[in-house]
């Protein structure tokens, strides 16, 4: 059985509240879970100590047992010092698309010709 540390949504409509749970990877997001190890309230300010509550002992236990955290839960675990998370940067997404690169190259070529003619 593959175990994941993930968020399970609770709360009312437009007032989210999440439970940090250890669950079977095939169970539904808000369905049955093995154990609740914390809570996350995104409605609170980022510097509020009650925004993320985590039982670090149980989280460490599940990590040692081979549970895989989702990206958001990995951020919480990294903040608490239980694991090291390396930020993922997609350099390809930051680049302009093909046509924009062609337009930029044409504009640079045109500017170089104009500078050559002026100079």
C-alpha cells in the first residue's frame, strides 16, 4: 500500500480548511485516511502560528515508513525542518515562445542596422 502525506479539504464553501493526513494514495482526496497529523488554515495570515499545525513526531514516523508527501505538504515539512525540499524551477516555461523570440530577434537586427546607419 502506497501512503501519501497530503491535504484533505474541509470547511465551508469559499472558507477552506485542510487536514494534513496520511492516506492510501488510491483513496479519494476527502475520503478515508489512515491518520490525521496536522491542520492547515489558508484563511489565516502567513505569519500566524496557527496557520499550520503539525504533529512532527507522527510526520517523521510516516516519512521513515516511506510515505511520499505532496508538494504543498513537503513545503510544510521543510518549514518545520523534517525534510529538505528543493524548489523546482521550470526554465523552459519562463522563456518566450517561438514567435516572440523571432520578433525580438528581428527587432534587435533592425535596431543594429539603424545604429550602424546612424553611426
